C-alpha cells in the first residue's frame, strides 16, 4: 500500500489538479485552499456539515475566482482538490497549522493527537505532490527562458473571532514586494468606468509574520520570481457576478503592475 492509497481511493483521484497547462501567459495561479472535500478515509473529522462548509475547511469562492483569472490572464492554475483540514498546503510540514487541531473558534477532533507516522503520510500524500507539481511547472518554464509570475489566490472570512474586518482585498507579500507594490499603486488609481473598486490594504488581514507566505517563500523567492498573494473577503465573492467583478479587479491590478515593471 502506498502512502497515497492509504487515504485516497482510486475514485477520489489525484490530490492536485492543473488547468490550462499550456498557457501562453506568464502568470502561474496557485490556489491551496480551493476545496472543502474530505476523503472518505477521514470521515467528517468529528465536525458537522455547517463547519465543514465554513471558511475553516476551505477558501470559499477562491477557486471560482482563480478559474476566471485563468481566462483573463491566459494563466495556468494549480489547485488542491482536498480540504486544508487534511493538510494545509500553504504551511510547511513542521508547522502545527499544517494539520490543525483547532481553527479560530472550532476544535477539530479528527486532527487531535496525530501520530508522527500519520503526519508523514499526510505530508507525502497531499503536500509533496502539490508542491512538486508547482516546482515542475516552474522548472519547465525556466528551461524555456520564461519567468513565471506567481500569484496565489485566497479568500478570508469577514468576521474573525467576533471581530468585523473592514479590508476587502489584501495584497500580501514577503520580502519581495515588487509585484505587490505595483498592484497597490494600480489599486489607488482610477478604476475603469463600470469597474468595481474595493478597499485594498497591504499585508492584511494577514502578513508574512503569520506564516501565510509559505508558498511564495518556497517557489518564488529562491528563483527571484515576481510574486504576490491575494486575499479577497469571501462575502464579496458569493455568486458568479461578484466573482466576475473580483476577477476583473485582480486581473486589472496584475496587468497594470506587470506593465509598469516591464518599463
């Protein structure tokens, strides 16, 4: 039995998915928290249906916005097909948050007292294939003389520990702020007629000190690739119209930032 087959049936398929693999554009979209699906092996992790559909299990709307950005930016998309409660692919294996025993106000019984062997098995079955796929795409493009632009897409809850969050879109970065700076400058410029505008802030509602830039650190910083992490408040991307508006906004910021950096 492989480590993958311990948790996933053949019918459940691969843990990582790629869309528009042959994209012409430079942007590589990554959505680590795309799904709330739990493999049958894990049952419900001791959680009820309402909790399993909430933000602790996934980033609602993030995959839908990512897919719209695939078309708007002619980008490739890599996304995780299973819930971050099994493994949060935006956390390194040594982080307790990779397989959290609690999230915000919720306890996660199925993640209590995970053995070292199970931690290793989950890492091997979920985290490693995901990041190996991202590595492979980046390596192939570098060989072709292309410089991928790494853009990770997330959503966040409007209420966290009972506190309302005013920020609507966060532009996050680690030590390399080039793309984020360009996008923030574009966000402060006039929006196209009819385009929706948002309250945009730097490194909000999270920042690198919270450990949320793992994917950027792992894939972009070592190669000096332009990179940014986008956080969209999930009450603003609940339906197709809202998702389209948010994707238009993010695409405009990315395009304007890349254009300014190319000058």
